[in-house]
C-alpha cells in the first residue's frame, strides 16, 4: 500500500487549492516614523529639564545673593580698636560707623562685612589723624578690627604762642595734648618770623636736617644741666639753627656739619668761662669749623 506525502497544495486536475495567509499579526507601522516620534519626545524632555534647571539655579542664586548682601548674618556689629594712646577711641569708631552708612557700588550696603571698603577707611583715618600705620582686618561674620600705631612725639612746634606736637618729620599731631611736663621732655622749635611754614598736609615745610639736628642736640645736651636748652629758633640764614639756653647766650649751630664736634667745642668754652662771663655772652657761633665766634 502506498502512502502519499501531504503537501500544502492539493491538485485536482487543472486547479490548485491555496491556503490563505494570515495578516492579522503583521506589524504595519512605519519603523522610521516611530523613531522620529521618540526622538522628538526626548528633545522635549531635555528642554524641560534645562528650563527647570535654569529656574532652580536662578532661585538658588537669588536666595544666595539676598543672604550674602542683605541679610543680617554679615552685618557689622563689633568694632575692635587696638594701639591708641592719645586719640580717643570714640572718634575712630564714629568714622567707621559713618562709612557703614555708605553703599558699595551704589547698591551693596557697607554695613555688610563682605562689602565694607577697607582701603577707603584707611585713607580717611590717615587724612584725619596721619597715623604712623593703620591696619584693618575683617573678622567674619560681624567684626571689623583696627590695629593703629600712632606717630611718635618728637618735638613741640611753637608759633605765635601756639604749641603743637610734631613727629620727627615735622608733621603736626593736633590730637596730642601738651601738659606742663611736656615742655621739659621735648625740645621746642620756634619761629620768630612772620612766615607760614605749614604745607597743605599740616607738615612743616623744612628740610629734614633741621628736625634731625634739633632732636640730636636736645638729647646730647640733656646730661649737661648748665647747657640745657630752653628752645630752638629757626634762623633766616640757611643751614643755621639757634639754641636759646635756659641760662646763657644763644648758640648757633650748622645743621650740615658734625653736631657732636660743635657740641664739644661748646663744652670746652663753657669750662673755660666763669659763670658770670658765660652768662654775659650774647651768642656763640659754632658754624665755621675750628673757628669760634662769640660776643
């Protein structure tokens, strides 16, 4: 018996029987269209994320600016001042407070420690008081610290019966108070001429040699009581400085020559003169080397 093999097609004469194809489970969508749609969705999501990031960053930045610039966290509360001996602390503190009422770049208040202008304060203090040194520090979050070194008192400037302290560069120290003891501790430099010696910076417009000579002579003669100077007088002759003794004649020094040599000549003259003879002298001129002129 023969067994026939099954086939998909059964042939009966001239006609073939076909089996229908099933299209129900076929994917008919265009794959390229779906890819474009997904790409567009991703692009929209990326833009949304960027917008959200920018908005969030702007909010955070705004809050940060407000916290730094306008909150009370960095507002100056303490003003610490060190080094003052003659100047009143209240005067310096008032200048600092005045500056805190200003605005930095016309926007940010200087009562905020971050925006407080240290250099402006230093310039104001130097203009008002001419300190030797001013150092300003910020101590976060609320403190301004000042370290001030006042100028050393070197001598007393006297003109028209007005006495004012000066430093060793001839710049006046108006805030220093002169008491009776000061006249014996510091040399007095006086002008008897109707000349304005002060420049716009409140400093004496003289060569530094006059100040150096004044201080050196005063310190050298402190140990010689009979040659104690009452004052020093500016001469109208160049390089000349007159020392007016408390008891005795005027002594004329050359500020350009060796002062110690001139002092030694004066000591010798004093030793060779009796008290009466010395007191009767009008002046002793030591300006010309080994030559000595006296009257």
